[in-house]
């Protein structure tokens, strides 16, 4: 049975608790035999489902970026859209998946692991009620404060660009409120090991934007700022669709979807203790991203757009690897911490952490080399169309190569932060996020004088490594080890040379400028992918057949 489906519920519905809302059904888990609940899917199988969902959503997201690039390229209007969506993300980043991973998911997963399904459901609905209030307030404040938010984020924009940005921001803030509610649904489904749907649901968000641009831009011929507003409203509609996809499954698992506004719930109080540090950590990360956007806004037309396009490509493997591993590891690590014997708990955590870091190393190191050596081909294949021409590709290429240097650090950092969350420590990640922001901004201010946007990216790269190393030292002290003996560095290096070398060799053999066309770029990157798929199993690092079998 696929891991995102529960075994069939008992024919006779379970009786809801005495304090349940009238008409509420019991949580789905309460209707299942204990034996059925005690057979979780393997971590590798869960990881496969997360990976599949993220890959699907990211591929559609890249198609969305390609369509957006076709209409806006690296123009000033592209700068406006990039900065406006960054501003709107304040709500999602503060109230969304990152904060819920530190507060909601560990408590909810631990209650379920203890067999307290009804208490877990009550806690989840209380969290939903409080999140609804917070998202509504944040969205309203964002709409009202749009002029000030826009200026703080993009002070380098002209008055005309700022005016356009304000109009977009007023649409985007409510959209991200809906996305924050989707993160709650993701948390519920993840805790029940339903991994595919929550990570595939963002396809609806991207698809709505693609449809809006194609209908109004390609069919009706809308251009300029009106088309930018169409894109923003399409994103709002897509966020509503994404939430609508998740709520039915959450309702089935919880026995209802009536929000509770009960701040006295013990689970809410426990999560509330962790909330300030989690918000501080997410707030610092948000501020760091906004500072980067502010600095880039002073670097001329198209700078923000180029910065954003490089980030978009970088986030594909980062989301699949770092976020995917972290999403699977968090519920499992939260259950490991329920072990009363500290030595056994630490051994289990170290073993699980080492396995995650080993998988990340196998996949991130070759990807880093692709960004550095075959970055131009990657950008050509994914984005080069319409107004995004070869000059735009050349502008984004060095930024993508620099981002590649941060892949391993940031992916490993995600898993290390997850380990801290599972241990109930939200303060350490928040403190290290502050160090990261200060290092990133300081280096960016120095390097951007000579390296333009590349200096800002390098600041973020160096800061990412500083944070990852600090987190690794802290976690090692806490649990006694990181499980690094599971990483096979020599074989990973050989895999990288073989796979990327094949792509580089084919590029050199192609006639003329064929490699700079989408078809030529596809050939080069395909040869790299085939070499990876052949060499990884041969080196004993990665079995595609085994992964597909687990996914089935």
C-alpha cells in the first residue's frame, strides 16, 4: 500500500470523545487496529514520496518561471515582481512550514506516538484556530503597510517602480496568508506519514499562474504592468486551490475541521513555549533575505530579477534534498526522543542523522559540480525563451555557480536544524540564524562594490557554511556524534567526476554553438544524468531500482 494512504478504517466508526464538537468524527487513527498503526513506512520510502512530490511541484514551478521569464525577462517589471513576492513572503515565512516544524509537528507527532490521537486532534484544531487569526492579522497589516514595506525592501527602486510594487504587494500578502494555512495542512499530513500530497499540492499554485499568463498574455495580448497584476491575482487563486487540496485529507485524519480557539490546550502551551525562539529564527532568516533584496535593489535594472532566477534554479535541488530529508526526519526524530534511555535515544538520532547526511552528500556534491561546470546549459534549458535571451543567461550563470557552493551546507543545515527541533531546542537555530544574517550582510556589503550581485550571493554562501558548521558542532555535543562514518567521500568524488565529466566532454564535442541552444543543453545535461544513474549503483552509493521499488 502506498505510504500516503492509511489502511482501510474499521467498518464501525469509532466513538468520538465526550468533549468533541457535535457531529465531529473521531480521528482516522482511532478507528484502526493498533497493529495497523504500528507499521510505519521506511525512512527511505517516505523520503522517496517526499522527493517525488517536491520534484513534481518544482518542475511545474520551473515551467512557471520559464513562462514568467518569457514575458518579463530581466526587465524592470521583473524586478518589481521579484521584490513584491519577496515582501509578501513575510507572512508565509513567519507562520508557515519553518515555524510549524519547530512548534506544531514535534508536539503533534509525539502525542500520536503516545497513542493519544484525540488529544492530538484537539491540539491540531486549536493550532489551526490560532493560525487563522495570526494569518488574517498579518495579511491585513501587510495590505495597509504596503508602501512602507515596499520602501524598506526596495529602497533603490525609482518612484515608478515602487508604485508598481505597492500594488502587487497588496495582492501578495493575503495570498501568503493562505499559503501559511496550507503549511498547517502539510504538518498534519506529514505527522501521519502522508508525504506525497502536501509536497505536490504547490503544483496548483504554479499552474494557476501559468494559466493566467498564457490566457491574458499569450491569448489576449495583455502586456506590462496589467499582466504583472494578472500574475499576482493568479497566484492568489492558486494559493486558494492549494489549500483546498489539503483540507479534505486533514479533515479525514482529524475527524473534522472546526477550528478551536483554545489557548489553554496543554499542547498549545507546550508549542507556545517554543514559539518565540522559532519566530525569532524564522524572522532572522526573513530579514536576511530582505536585506539581500534591498542591497540588490541598488545594483541597477534587472539585478533583482537575475538574483531571483539564480535562486529559483538553486532551490530545485535544495528543496528536494534539504527540505525533503528534513520533512521525513522530523516526525521520526520526534518519536526517537520519546525513548527514556538517553544513550539509546542518542544512538538512534545519530544513526538517523548520519543516514540523512550520507544521502545528501551523494546527491548534492554532483549537483554542485553541475552548477559550476554546466550552469550555462542548465539556465539555457530551463529559462532561455522570449525576452530571456543569451545575455540574460550570461548574467545569471555566475550567480548560479556561486549558489552551487552552498548546496551541501544549506541542505545539511536543514537536517541539523530538524535534529535540534526534535530535541526541543529552538533557541540554538535562532541564535545561529542571527550569526548567519550578520555574516551574510557584512560580506555582501564589502564584496558587492567589486562583484555586483555576485558579491551578495557569495556573502550568503559563506554565511551558510558558517551556520552549518556551528550547528554540526552543537548537535554533536548534544547526541555524541553525527554518524559521518556513513558518508563515502572517495566514492562520491568519483561519481562527481564521472557524471559531470561526461556532460563537459559532450559539450566540447558538439559543433558550433549547439550547446547554447535548449536542444544542445538538453543533450549535455542528459548525458550527465545518464552517467550519474549508471555510476551511482556501480559505486554502491545509490540504487535507482531500489528507490523505485520502495516508492511503489
